[in-house]
């Protein structure tokens, strides 16, 4: 049957219950938790089958679920290096004139653009991005960014700790940031804080 046989196999795979569960698990892991709640995965898998794999409807199911809004899901996901750098640049209001240094920083943090080796893409769980070396790398980037030492970026506006961390600051983080002696050091400690590492 040639090409039609291949398309028939793809149709079988696309409608298989295992595919629905696999895609549902990936989406719930991405938006809710590294350990996806089984009940929500089941619900999203059912939505996959009902809609013929409509991703928008699956995401709608996740975003309107009680699990998504549960207090336990708040800031449980660790930012990937891409999310960390993008949010740090956004939080400081830096003017990106040349993104070359940011691309280089992504590579140093273990997430080079368009260069993921496995075909499954970069991992979206904390274990891939949280280790001593990675956190030191993030802090070094925060220091460079806050100190105006990232080439290709113009200075941004100063932002408060509460604005950068969206009001969710622990007492320990606030005490650490209070030890800063300069505004750039304060910004760097804020960007390097445990709260800023989470989305």
C-alpha cells in the first residue's frame, strides 16, 4: 500500500489510548507538576479521545481544573534555563539590542537553542535543571545581568523585590537580599533566589 499503509499506521497510533495518556501526561507535567496528578491525566486523556487530539481543548481542561489552581501546584515547576533567562531580562527591564550573549548564556546553562540531542526535546522536570552547578550558573548570570555586564543589553529600570517575585518572598530570602550593599547586588540576589527559580 506504500504511503497509504504509513498513514494508516499513523492513524492507528494517533487514536490509541496509550497515545492519549502519553500526551496528557506530558501536558499535565508541563503545566501542573513534575508528578502529574493521575485523576487529571485521566481527564485530559479522555478529552484527547473526545476531540480527536485537540491540544487546545486538552490545555483548556488543564487550565480550568481544580488541580491547576490548587495551592500545592503554586510555584512547583522549576524554570528551564530559557524561562529563567527570559524572565530575568523581563524582570530587570533590560533593553535587548543583541541577543548573542543570551544565546551563549543558554548554552552555558545546558539548554542551547535548537541543539537538543534527544529527539524528545529538553526535559521539563526539575531534576534536569536543579543541581549545584546549574544554580551557580544562574547566579553568575544574575550577577552579570544586574551589574550591566551582559553584552548587547542596555540598562533597564530598577524593580522592587516584591515586583520581581510577585509578592511571594520568604523571610529567609528577604533576609538574604537585605544583606546586599548595592542595588545591582540586591537585584542579583533577587534573581538568584529560590522563589525566582520557579514559575
